[in-house]
C-alpha cells in the first residue's frame, strides 16, 4: 500500500513597513551663523556659505541701530549740527537698505548697511529708522529723539521808561525760548508788581532768563522818575457858539490854564480871517485878545507848566458883524411928482429883491407882501412893499418900496399899456443887480441907503426916499 505523500503548504510572508522620518531643513545662513557663534568653525570659512544661501530660507527681519554722541547733561545738544550714524545687520540674506524719516517727513532709503546723517533743526527732532534685507523682510520702524538748542532765551519787559514820582505803575516782564524751554525767569521785583517810584532820578532793573540748554539772557530796564509828568489843563474862554455857528459881535477871548505845579506860559496863534499871535509868560497876567475880523478864524492855543509839560487846544470861530444888503431889481416905472414910482391902474408889473452877504451868505431873500414879485396895481393911491434879506448869521435888512397907482388914460389904454409895460419891466428885472432901475439898501453903511438910479439922467444924486425907497429895519 502506498502511502500518499504530503506536500508542505506555502506560506505568504507578511508585508514590512519602513518608517520615514520628516526632517526640518535649517536655513543654510542660519546654520552658518550658529556654527560661527559656537566657535566650531571660523566665521571666515562660513561667510561664503551664508552668502550663497537661498533668500527664500530667510524670514527674519534685519536689525538697525542708531549711534550718537553722548548728549550733554541737560539732554540738549548746542552744536551747529548733531551727527547720527545708522547701521544694520542681517544674519540671513543680508541687508539690502536702510530707511529713515525726520519728524514724520518723507522717508529716505539708502542701499547700504551703514548711513551717516547730520541733524540741524532746533527743537525736538524725531528720527525714525528701519532696515530691509535681501529677502524682503522689513524691520519694524523705531524712533530716536534728538534735542537741539543753539539759541538763548528772550526777555521782554513791559514797563514805562518815564514815570511820575509816586505813580503806581506795574512792572511786567516775560521770558521765552523758541527751541527748548525756560527753566528760570527772575528779577529783583516780581512781575505784575509796582515799580519803585519814590526816588527821583534814573533806576535800573535786571531781568534774567535761563533755558533748558543752559543759555542765559539778561535784559536791563532803565526808567526815569520825574517830579511831574501831568500836562496842564488848558481851555478857551469865549462866548458860546450860536446854533447857526456864527457870532455876530466882536469877541473877547482868553486862554485859561491850570496845573498843580504851576503855569509857566500861555500862547495863542490865529489863522484865517486874521493872523496874529500872543505869549504870556507870567501866571498872574491875563492872556486875552479881541477877535473883530469878519470871516472864519482858526485859533490854536497851548500852555506849559513849570516842569515843561504841554497841553494844546484848537477852536474855530465864525464871525459876521455886517447885515446883508437888499436891492430892488426890475425896471422902474414912470415918476410921479415929485419922484415917486407910479403905475397905471391895472398895469402888469414885477420887481424882485436882490440880496447879498459877503461873509456868512444869504439865508433868505424876498418880498413880504408879494413873494412872486408882482406889484399890486388894482387900487389907486399910495402903496408900499417890503423887501428883506436875512444872512446865515441871523442879520436882517428890510427895505420899503413906496409906489403910487394912478388912473389909466381914457379909452382903454391902461390895459394895453399895462401889458406892454409889464413885459418890458419883467425882462429888465431879470438882469443882475446894478442895472438901470435897481435900488438898494444895506446894513453895512447906515448912511449909504441910496441906490444907483439912472433913469435918463433924472434925479442924479437924489436920496432913495425921493424914489420911493426907505430902509425900515436892519438887525
């Protein structure tokens, strides 16, 4: 019997697992820097290795440093300029540039790792610095503060240079510094207190200021204490000015002055209608004068006290002492016996008042009973019209114009003749005063009431009363 053979069974081997370790790549530049720091490898050997490193391996920003000279104890530089050196280093890709800005201004970028600058602006200067490496890493900006002051402080004194003895006058002063600040501002007397004014003569006060940089300024204030600085009081003694501005009578004028120390002199001077001047040097003597010239006069007057202080005044005087003139304008009519102007009944005739005033001017001019100038001829007999003139100063002159109305010729000639006569006289009357047929009266000459009368040579030189004119008022 054959025994069956047994074939060994095949076994499948189990799969094997190989563990893969993940390693962190250290940047070449960082590695080189670490080796150099450990002292295992010379830095001169590692420098080329770091330089050949891939910038992509560098994620660390560079570091910049600001170097400066040692500042003074005050903390304020006082030189013309202050040097500042900026350096930067980078352990990876290397420094590409240094950037800086002054007081927040526009940044300046320099493609180096070492930059020197000079700061010159007075006051507080802020220097902002940062660096960038070749891998594009940018350093966080950081500030360095420089304080520069090359100027001394200023002192301003507000106080008079001339004061009266015993006067209460404040002494004010102010210290300032444009760059740093004032650490002291002092004087023998405090600001805002009165100046010493008890002693006559010149006095001085020193005010001293010191700033934070150590600069000092001293200002000396000089002032003089005088016995009297008050000017005298001076005025004009004169009649009150009328409402219309014109005086109508000559004026007596006095210069009045007073002062506690006494009056040394008084003076006056006039210009305009009359020029004159006067000086009185004794206090007990009256300083008076008379103004009797018509027109406009300006009076300047002044006085000195015994210490030489002066006061001035000015006053304008308008004077008109003469009344205005008034005249009859228009063609004179026929003369009745002996020489009274006569008109035919119903005749149309006009006259006018001609007025003048050489000083203040004419304010009013007219005929009281007939403002239009028409001569009333309706009633027979003797009649009178009042012509008047008023000047600005208030003087008034009145003139009576006496005339007679006679019967018109029979046959209706009065109407026709009256119209013709009225037209003729109206035209003549429109001419300026002084023509034939104009009679005048004036308040300037009480005896000169006769007007110029030229009527074909009749009554030459006769009084105005013979021609129907009478001055009835002058004021």
